[in-house]
C-alpha cells in the first residue's frame, strides 16, 4: 500500500475536498443500488437468469413501480454525472490554488448538500421547486471555483 504524499496530507483544503468527493461518490453508488433493491422487493427481474435465481421465470416481468424507479434513478444518476464529475475536476484544481480552508470547505459542503437534496427531491418526487433550487444552489460553488481557477491561470494563457 503506497503511503500518501505528506504534502497532500498537509493540504487541509485537498483533504476536505477528498472527504466531500467521497461522500458524493458513495451517494452515486447508493442511487445505483436502489433499482436493484426495488426489483428484489417487487420480484420483477429484467433477465431470466435473475428471475430463476429469485423464484422462477414468472418473475421475469416488468413492474410499473420498478419501471418508474428505474427512470427516476437513471435520470438522477445521469444528472449526478453531469454535475459531480465537473465538481471533481474543479475542486481538485481549486484545492491546489491555496484557497482559505474555511471558504473552500463552505464551497465543498454547499455543493455536497445541494446534490444530496437534489437526489432526495428526485427520488421522492418532492414538490417543486425543491429540486431546481437544490440544483441551482449546488452550482454556485462550482461557478465560484471555476472563476477563481480562471483568474489564477489567466497569466499563463
């Protein structure tokens, strides 16, 4: 097992970024698992081999609840990829700019909480505008980090 770089471990902003990024990646895994859990609960399997392993071919069927969950989870997961992946890039670069640890932590926290609320609103079909507000709030730290990265790198273009 490779020892972490001492300089990385001393960068409190990068460590905070790593913490919040890991929470977001775990959230994405949970979202991916939800459909499988609904399939098991409803005994509605997309593949015959899964149905055979879980009670018989009569369970190789579609279920409206499973299909709705699958659509919601697919949309939530796609939205996560469109937003979390850019955050991972921006946050990593931003961490190298030596920002204030407190300000950086606020950026990471707001994005993380916004994405969690967005997913909950998506999956539980919360009343509008909960999801769009969560999305918008989570975008603010990304725009802030992007702007700071651009300002820091402008002399090198």
